[in-house]
């Protein structure tokens, strides 16, 4: 029983620095990046003034934006066959 507790404590001690290191890798967004995100969301139909349907409208717009990005940078453009 004592070895199980020691193993759990050791695993927790090893895991804490690893988790804190993973959190420091992501840089905060710049003001320009946040503005661009808002422009992109508005382009797919998000209206920030519609506070009545708040969580649903931004989630739907984000889903549309993610779907558009899944098909490449210009999902609304024309397609060409390779020559």
C-alpha cells in the first residue's frame, strides 16, 4: 500500500512541471489577431449586436468558419483541375 502512495506522489510531482510547461508555450493573441478573428466571424454571419442569441450565434459562426478553413483558404472560390 505504501508503494502505491509513493508511486502516485511521484507521478504527481513529475506531471506538474510538464503541465505548466505546456501552458507556457502558447503566446497571447495580439490586438490585430483578435480584430481579424472578429472580421472573419462577421464574414460568415456573426452579429455581435445579437446578444439575445449570444452563445449560439458565435458558436454557429465559429463552426461555419472552421468548416470553411477545413476545405482550404479559399473555399468559396473556383476549383481547377490539375494540369
